């Protein structure tokens, strides 16, 4: 039992779970584009996400460093370097245009972590923008970059999809901000610090309503698109309102981060039902 718990903690702390969440969102984009399976790009996204997230979480310059992980840091370092090497190897099979579109989001990730601004600040320490930077990166990496990889034009529907993905990620970040309310520096001016927990949940709910309503303006709609969006909106609302300052250890790091995977499963199940 202790070994299983250690493996699970490594799975979470090594960013494997969040990498699967990113892959789930990438696959949802491919399904919405109607393109065939792109397993090579999913692997590329998976290993890139592990390397990037562990860089952000465990870099010496990052305030997200957790001392309690010292015993497992060596394993996480090996995982991170291994993931980076595989990511670079797979990059040779990715088109130049796709890599070029990734550059702004890679730079944002670096600037989010490395203190290159005056007074040794990084983007994460700039008041009020943390979750919006993360949402921009996720929206770009899971919608725009796969779109470029599939050599598809940025249609009106895909533009709406990027906006929806941005809103979705902002909402998914709110439980983390509520969880970290007692630990975040007040200078960060996070949403819960600014407006309180209840208003943060109301704010997130309003974003989810907008996320849902934007589906109606798309040119091409299917029952799968409508039902899957309604279901993931409902699930996201439940997790948002179930969030509290005091929560189980894995409420955010496992369950909330599982919502993209749940979304993909919903889409796949509905595809089978409507086949």
C-alpha cells in the first residue's frame, strides 16, 4: 500500500497527470477538427508538458518549490530530463510552422518562472495576471498549435474554441487559487484575495455560462458538441463550488486536473452513442 501511494504521489508530483490533461485537450481539438489520430503529436505534447511543468514547479528560482518533495526530487529530475530529451527528439518530426507557433507559449512559460523583470520579478509575481498567463498558454498549446500541426486554417469555430478553452482553463485554475489562499503572497493579488472565495466561485460560474453560450454561435454544431459542452460545464461547476480553503490533498492536483480527461471521455462515449 505504501508503495502504491508513493507511485501515485510520483505520478502527481512528476506532472504526469497534468500532462495527460493537456493531451486530452489536444485530442479534443483533433476530434473537433475531424482529423485522424495524431499519436506522435500527442506524445510530443505529453513529454513537453512534463518537462515544462516540472521546470516551472521545481526550478530553484520558482516560488512553487515544495521542500516536502526533497526525497523524490532525484526521480523527478530524471523524469524531467528524460521527458525533455524525448520532446526534443520528437520535435524533429514536427513541422517548422508548428514549432514557430509554439515559441510565444514557450517564452511565456520561461518568463512565468525566470525573474527577468526589474526587482527580480517573473510573470508569476506580477499582480493579478497569473491564471490568465496560464490560460493563454494552455489555450495556445491545446488549440492553436494542434490546429497548425494538422495544417488546418483558423476558422471562426476554432477562434471561438480558443476563447472557450481560455475561459475553461481560467475556471479550472480558480480552485487552485482558493486552495493556496493561505500561502500566496498578498502582492500576487489573486482572484480570491481580491474578491473573496464566494465571489470567486460566482465569477467562475459566470465564465462557465459564457463558455457554454459561446457554443451556440459556432457555425457547425453537432449533438456531440452541445451535449459534451453542457456536461463538462456541469462537472466544472460542481468542482468549482466544491472547493474550499481546506480540502483533501488531491482535490485539485488530481480531481480538478482530471476534468479535461473526463471531457475527452464524454466526447468519446457520445461519439460511440451517435455513431
